[in-house]
C-alpha cells in the first residue's frame, strides 16, 4: 500500500530532527502507527498489524486495556503529580502487593524500591548487591541484556553496546547461557543436556588459578549473578530445568547473590508471575519493569530480601530518580496487580502457549528453515536457519520482518494485514514471540497463517 501523504511529511521531518540513536532504524521499512487495540496496531490507512511482540513484552495485558486505561484516567483527575519525596496510597499498596506476592511464592520477606525503566532498576540492583557484599564485580550471562545505561551495559554481554564508550572497568564476567539448540559446550544432542556448561563453570570455583575464588576462604571476587530466567533479547531461550537450581547452590556456597532480572519475563509472560518460579530457585533480588504498568507510564523496581534493603542498610536517599514512584505509574501497576489477582493467567497462559507452540511445530514440519520452535507460556521462539535447519539465516529473518511490516498479507481473508515480529538471538535470526496474554485461539491461528505466508514469500524472494 502506498505511503500516506501525512506519513511522508512526518518521515522527512524524522530524518532531519530525530536522533537515530534508538532502535527505529534497525528496520528497512519504517512505520508510523497511530492507533492500537487488543493484539493489533493500525497505520493511518487503517491497515491492521497483528502484534506478536507487544512492545517487547510491555503490553502483556493488551493494547488499550479498558480497565487499566480507566485507572490511569482516574488518577489523572485526582493525583496526577506528586513529588516522590512525599507518599501516596498507590505506592504503598503496590509495594505491599508485590512484597506479599514474593513472600507467598518464595517464602521470603522483603521490600520494594521503585525507579523508571528497566535499566535504572538494574542499576539499583547493582547498588544493592555492592552495598551488601562490598564487591564491585558481577557475573552475567553471554547473550544477556539488562539495558543501556552505563551500569546495565557493563553486565550486558554484547561488546557493540560498549564499543564507543570507553573502558568498562566493571564489565561483568560472562558465563555461557545454557542454550540447548546451540549448546555452548558443543554437545550435538542438546536434548540430552547433562549441564556440561554448568559443570565447566563450577570447576572455576575449585582452584585459585581460575581467578574467581579463594578456595581456602571460599571468598569470591564477584558479588552477584544477574540472571534472565528465560533469556529475552538472546532469543527467548528456555534453559534446561535443573540448571538454575544447581547454579543457586553453587552461588550460595560462595555468598554470591542471585538476581533475577524479570524486566522482560515477569508479569505472567511465561505463565507465572516471575519466570524464575519455573526453576525451583529462591532469588535474593528481583528486578521488574515493562509490563508492570502495561506500558501506560514508565515504572520499574527492585524487590530485595529484607536483610539487603531494610532501612538500616539501605537508608533514605540510597538511590533515587525524580520520577521514581510516580503516581500514574504506581496506580497503573497497582491496577495490573489487581487484574492479575482477578484473572487466572497461571492456567490460560500455559494453555495458549501450548497450543501456539503445537501449531508452530506443525509449521516447522513444512519448513526445514525453522531450526527450532520452543517456548514457556507465551514467550516463544522460532529460530530461522538455512535449509540445513542449523546455520542461522539473518537475511531470511529480516526479509520476513519487512514483509510483515508492508501490511500486504492476505491470510485470514478480508483487508490485507500486517504482522509485527520481534527479532532477537545470538545471530539475530530468532523471532521472539510475545503476544498479548489475551490473544484468542482465532488470533493464534491467524498468527501462524501470517507467519506461514510471510515465510513463504521471504523464501521466494531469495
Ligand atoms: C531482561 C531485560 N532487562 C532489562 C532491560 C532494560 O529495560 P529498559 O529498556 O526499560 O531500560 C530489558 C529491556 O529489554 C530486558 O529485556
């Protein structure tokens, strides 16, 4: 469809006045959207695009969720602004809800601290770890992504995020993520994972010569391990069941704190409130953001065990941002917590995820280029490869994304449609699917048909 004249003018202005330092210009096809609803966004021509990434797992509860929108509208009329040095009801009640949720789930008491944006909350978590352990260095995973502030970048593995910004003396020690499809230990039958990569890591704690620990004192140079329970930007990788349990035991022996970065996978993306719940591990710190407000206002935060965050050890002013516990964000997040309590996402999300993955596996039989389909709840991955089903095919992946953005797909009948796909993975060849948690069966069927059509077209353009 031809470009709307108004969009053409806007894009000319964008090219001139907007910084290109964000992620807009990753895509060849640059779109302007002007409306959203449920699982769809719409362009000015009123073409609908089925969104399978939902703002990278921010709008978990659907676009324009009426219940949540009304809460924000109500808050705007009552207490839209308040300096964060004073208190308001929603902040206190939200902290209580999150703290009680964690206590009920993991049996540990703690407190909540707010900020804005995932990276800022990661920074706060780094401070909490440093403050408690008096250690400056952290472990993190290869393929991990924790944000782009300087501190969060230092524990994010990709060098490209650090490349232009000088020396990162606090760069984390990066440990291979248990990525079965591309096993870091080179095992060919990744289905029979025997946790070799964990065993290799734990070996480093055996001798001082491996540079991590003094085995005599058990003192480790590293204070915390920042973990994505399902690796998000890395390609929605679901680790083998026993990995984190073993890791936690090892870390406990050396007083290294386990930080669960739930910014991407928290709030029922995986079918549980916190993705780490799937792995039988009690975290020391949880970092959250994104979906906690359904994207209605920036809010993020950290839950930490009482001994790490009580006012004696983490006193007033330890960390802060002017917007940190803003009234609209906290009201929206409280609304999200209430919505969760009134819903049964623990049942519906795994059910929908199973059906979606089943349908995608059928598609996989048709296309050898789909190397892997996997998922946990509604966090799903499609790894796109060459015909051998292993060699990553970034070009094909990009072509399919661009075809979706053109808005000309015919699957499902009616007006031509578009498809929004998120891409991640070590080779940028993985569709990272994060649909609305309210996605219907009909929409899942449509999604699979649209992927099928876009993939078919992508292959024919080769
Ligand atoms: C796991 C994880 N942590 C932290 C962040 C950073 O969050 P933000 O972009 O809100 O700063 C992200 C963002 O995608 C993420 O996926």
